[in-house]
C-alpha cells in the first residue's frame, strides 16, 4: 500500500477513535447526595444524608466497558437532622471522622445490563477499612442541562447494602442495626467545563431560560427519563 494512502487512512480513522474513547465527567457536589438508612433500636429506620461528594467518571453512554469511577464522600457533612445525633455518629467509636473524614469508592469493573442499567463493582473505604461493594446503577439521562451554562450532564441513581460491622463500625449493636442501605443520586458534567459555576438558580433568574445551541452532539442513550 502506498505510504500516502496509509497515512490518509490513519488520519481519517483518528477522529473516529477519539469519539469512541470514554469521556471524562466531574461529579457535581451540589446535585450529588448519599442517603442512608439504618435500624434504630427496632423502632424505625433512621435516615440521613451526606452532601458534597466529589469525584471523576470515565463514561461512554454507548459502551460501559471502559467506565471508571472515583468518588470521595465527606463524612463530616453527614446529617441525621439533629446536631447531637450527628456528633454521636461521627465520634471515635463509630465513624471516627476526625481521623477518617472521607469515605472513598474506586470502581474496579462495570457490567452493563442494558442501555440504562449496570452493575458497578469497586472498593469502598470507610474508617480505614476497605471492602468490595456492588452498586446497582441506573442512568437517568445524558443530555444538555436546561439551565445556564447549558453543560452536558449525566444523571445517575444507585443503590447498595452494607454491613457496618464489616468496616469496623460496630459500636451500639443493641441500638443501631448492622445493615445500612444506601441510595445515591448523582449528577456529573463534562470535565471540559470544570471551571463553570454550578447551575443553582439565583434570585434574579426569571424562569427557565430559552434553549441554546447544544455544541455537544453526542447521542442520548435509547432508554432515558427526564431529570426531575
């Protein structure tokens, strides 16, 4: 094959290869939250949230095989709705957030189920202890956000169940159940827009802004539902 023809074919294929690579996304800490539920002395499920999680995601909606996720969860932002309960849960005999202020999740592999569902396997570190965890993940939407600056955004929901004892959080067994149910709601934006401000509406916003030209024309997954 002539050298010129070989070079031409390589140059033509380069943009296609670039488009096929997983895109880098950044978690939006404003719209990413972890909800947890744990039994309270057999009377009820105590509910709490942790806001402000940060991390990065390699993700191609059309090909899950290269997806990778790294997340840091600031446990000192835990909220059970009561300052005394918050302090008790963050104390040294439970989460010990003075010495271990963050939980960390790093994915190891992703198994796609269909266009909008997958199993994400990884390692979760809490209180200095690392355990294997499996998340059931749903892709809610991958599209241009309707609020300025109209960034391309991916929205996810995920669930899993943990044993707190497995992470060494074993105090108060007669008061606090061992099983912890987690629900994660997350939004991630294309990392090329990392310098943009968050899309929280201001007091001066006069309703939803008119649509703008979407510069990112990558396709939306076939099965999606609108972000609330």
